[in-house]
C-alpha cells in the first residue's frame, strides 16, 4: 500500500511538473509573438497607425439613443468592430462548456442534479420583479404617468464660463489600479461583503447549458434570447422562461445558425452572427439596440461604458428595461435591468454554465454599486495563473488586444419605442 501511494504521488508530481513546463513554454511563445508584433510596427509613423480599437468603441458608445436622433444600425456597429479587429474570438481561454466535457453528444437528457438542502439562508431565490414593484411607488417599465411631474428636469441657470473652464480642468482621471493579485484579493473580499449584506444574491436555475445535448456551447444564443425575452415581457424575464430558453428554445436556433455558417454541431458562435440572425427573425429589434462597447475589463473606465449603456440617460431612457450580452474569456452571459423607479433599478446576471450547485445561476445586484462589485469579481475570478502572469508582464495595449486575457465586448439593448415613420 505504501508503494502504491508513493507511485501515485510520484505520478501526480510528474504531471504537475509537465503542466508547469507547458504553461511556461506557452507564456514564452506568447511573449515572443508580442515582441515580434512590436518590432514589426516600430517603423510605422504614428500618423499612419490605425485608430485604436477602444477609440472606435468609444465612438460607438456615443450612439446612445435620444428621441430626436435615429439609432445607429447594430449591423453597422458589428461590421465596424469586425473590420477593425476590436476583438477576435480565438482568445486563449477556457472554452465555453468546459465543465460539461464529460457529457457525450448522444447522451440525451440527463436527470437534474440534486441540490443540497439550503442552510443559513444561502442560495434563496431573490424576490420577483412584481414584489419589488409592490414595495415601490413606481408602476413598472414604461409607466410614467403617475410621476411625470417629479421626473421633469428642474430648470436651472447654465454654469458660468469660469465654472465650465474649471470643470474641464478637473476632469476625473482613471484611478491607478493595484497589482493584479492584490486587485483579485480586494474584489473577492468586497464581493463577500456585499453577499453577507444581501446587496448581492445568488440563486440556482433549474437547469444548465449542456444538460440537453443540443444546448452545449450555446451561451451566445442563450444570453441573447434571455435579453430578447426580457424586452418582450412586461414583468421581466422569469427563471422558468430562462430554463425554457436553455433546454428548448435555444436548440433549434443553434442548429439553424450553425447550419447557416457551416459550423459543427457543438461549435462556438461569435455574438455578432447570433445578433444578426435574431434581428433578421424579429427576436431582437434594431430600434432597441443602444450600442456596443469593450476594451480592458479590469479598467473601471472601460467597464464603466457598459454600465452607462445599461443605466441609460437620466430623464430619458433610465426608466426603461435594458439588457446586455457580455462576452469575456470565451463565454457569454446576459445582464438584465429591471427599473424600480425612474432612476433606480435591480440588475441580474444570468449565467447558463453549471457554476451554482451544479446548475446555472441568477445573480441579483440590488443597486448599481452592487453591479460594479459583481462585475469586478466576475472578471478577476476567471483569470488563470498564466493569465495573471501575462497581466503582470504586460500593460494594456489596444494593438495587442488579440492576445490579452482582459479584453471584453458587450452589446446593449433597451426597451425603446419604435420610431414613428414619416
């Protein structure tokens, strides 16, 4: 028995050593590619360099809707992103559905995993949207009649030229970020604090992608369909509707989109292809598209652009339901916003991977601050050791976003009325 244990231990140490060697080799090869890229572009003048990818996304994000101005075409925004290579879809990351690798494609339906009995009140489903509204004087998305007078912007004098000049000089700068390992520790601690205070609640769904074989690697379609369902329902998307999307509704859509693109049965699909298909088939609507954004997810300025699009413009679109698909580390989740009042809302992140007691999860953020904390935790917890090593050795560079584990992309819709035709 002692010899067997020693042999097992030796084999484990050997596997760990080989894994570390492969990891180190991969990092060195990546560093070489980066250096080659930098050397190849060193002779090019700054004037001839392409506009940075993040600048393009900033321009896209300025397309937030106002009533007098038509929305930009989502298709055009997607094409612009693709043409300028803001994000490529072969990022070095864990493939979506990796936790389901033991499920064969012909295994058919599997029984739902058993949940452990609840203890200490954890994993209790958050209150429904309707119950939230009962505790508020707000009557739901699109209803402004009862509080129209309070929502009118107050008339005030325009600031003086001196005040304008002072404001332009004191424009806030991006905060200096701590080292990545310290940041990971800080965001985890802050997230635990918000969970303990009930400002963030996590509850399991009744299923997960891959339980039905046709839904494996279907996160791009699932997340977009969740946003679509949230837009079309008066009370917001329910857990039962999310489960229906994961187990049934996404399967024929995945098959149709993959067939159209000539992809394999469990191939990953990039978000823009899915969005185009859903717009063409009236599951998402062009006039509801708000904008696209992306960049360095660790940078609060870049991530803040996503939050601004979701939040909406105060007094104009902040009272509307909204939803986003968030692409990060080769996985896509949805974030849906349900307004409690004209300027306050709850935000739910819906993840189809079995990360909550063997099922998908719904994480409710009861405020904008809670959403920021949860996004920071969601981002940093996905970094592997090799990702952390890369981040420690390399500052963010738009030109190197293809190789950077921090890169993200998001697409946002809001429950905007269809513009009147002339």
